[in-house]
């Protein structure tokens, strides 16, 4: 996949982004990839309303990854001072392990540097050991801090108690 575009999402992308994110994280479709949360959560990962709200934030953006016009990945970025929060790194289940996640992560870090950020932070479900290891191989480290999973059905319905671990990577 050498002919790809990574660019900021627009409001017109929201329906397609919603479908992509939910298919990669929840339900049977997500089981075709390795990033599924289907065993941990029911319900949706995001909604059109939540994504529209994210796009309205002045310090936030969603980058899209397209090949031949087809949306295959995305990542949410939000700047707070000299920190860049990275979330919702998503790759379509049928093309996971093809390097799209690595390209999106590299672009996110490049954007962070251009914005003057000193570090990238993120939260990952502590139960997602293989995903945490994937980020660790790319230079992210656990801060030791944990955060509770939100008690809000907009983010999914936990099948067990869930927490997040905070990961960080220096951009300096």
C-alpha cells in the first residue's frame, strides 16, 4: 500500500469514520483483526455525534488514512499545552498488520512535533496486553498511572471491570 493519503478529517467523513471505528473495535467484524475489544465490551466504540463534537474542538483533529479513496484508518489527536493526546488509533480489521497503524502513529508524532509538543500521551485498556506491547515497541512507556473506564454507555458496556493505563512517549 504505497499510494496512500493521510489528511485531516472533515465533517463529511463522520459517517464513514463511525462505521470504521465501530467495526474495528466492537462486534463480530472486529474479530477479523487483532485490535478487537469485543470480548471486553459490548455496545458501540463511538457515535457520529461524538465524532462531530471531537472535530469541533479547536485543538483537536482526526487524521484519516485512505488508499484509492477508501478509508482504512484514522487517529484522534488533541493538543493540551505541550502534550499531544492520541486516541482511537483505528485500522480496518481486514488490513491490520499491513503497516497502516505504524504510518498513522508516525504521522501523529510528526504532527505533535510540528505543534511544539514535548510528548504524546494515550490511555490503553490494561487488559489489552498485546496492544500495550505494540506501543512499547514503538517507544511508549507506562507512567504507572491508571484511570477508570468511564461509566457511560456511549463508550461501551463493559463485560468486566476495566481500567486504562497511561502511556507516554517523549518527542524531544
